[in-house]
C-alpha cells in the first residue's frame, strides 16, 4: 500500500469538521492561509486537500471566491466495497462506454466546449498528480451527465468514489498514470472527437479502448512489480547461501 500523504490527513480532518458541524453544508471554508496555520501545513498541502475534497464531492471551489462545503454531502459513512483496481476499471468500462454512447446524439455545444477545456487542462505538465486526477474525474463525469440517465450518473459517481478513496486502487492508478499520460490524453481526445461527430458507436468504442489500454497497463505494472519482488527475494537467498558457505 502506498505511503499515506500529508494532504490525506488534512482531507480526513476537514471531513470530520464538516460532519461535526464546524463547517456546515453550504458554508465557506476558511482561506488557505488560515487553514495552513490551523493544521500547521503548507498552503500547497491545503490546496491538494481541497482538490481531493472537491473530487469526492465534499466541497466545490469557486474561482476567486474560495471553497464551499457542498449543500448535500456525499454520505462518506457508507462502506465502500473492497475491490481491486482491475475490477473497478472493468466496471467503469461497461458503464462509461454506454454513458458516452447515450451522450453522443444529444450532447450540447457547451458540453463539448467544456470537454475541450478539460483536455487542455489535462495536457498542462505543470499540474500536480492530484489536480490531474480531479480534472480527469470532471471530464468523465461531464460525459456521464450528458447521458441524461440519472441511474448511470449515480453508478459512475459511486465508481469514481472508489477510484479516489480506496488506497490500493488509487495507488495502482497513480503508478500507471505517471507512465501513460500521453496515451490517456490521446484516448480522451478520441472520445471527444466521436462525441463531436454525434457517433454513438464510435464514442462507445473510444471509451472502451481507453479502459482496455488502462487494464493492459495495470497488468504490465503488476508483472513488473512481481519481477522486482522476485529479484529481491532471489538476492536475499543468494546472500544467505554465500554467508552459510563462508561459515562452513
């Protein structure tokens, strides 16, 4: 399991403060400086925590106006199922491919413009991994919303909660996304192109290709980690053997 990062502790603390009424739904959170002083962390850490809270539906950030607690909280006390990154990605492939197909015939020009903006943001190399994850979520949820199917939207929101909150899933995605940024960007662009053409079949296929490549990358990463562990164990065995020979 990946080592817990400082901003995750801040996320947990702010969630508790929201739930105990210190920051009630609909109210504005204190500014970055005040929060950084309260939690004795940097403003960068506060910013990362707020991005994560926005990605999981706890707050929304208004440019130039600060961060606000959502009026309706996401029900964080609900128990998430213990799933692997592979299981989650397979499920996302099924639901998000169909959401894209449903969205294609009726997607608005405004939604397409928003997707293009999100593509540009994801291509920005200066953004942190947490920022890219939040933008990635917004990209996929924008397509889900364009399907106009409330049941599918709810399912995809739940799947994204698993993606963002389950530590092992988050770690697996992090390892893959660091290596496959260019491929992910091209795949997202293919989905948008199919949506722009109002082609439901092409949108479904483009989304499936995106997740199929992600699954293959996860398999490659798993095999690579297994080989590293095997080499480590072999090296330890060799050292013990050599030591035993010397002692003999």
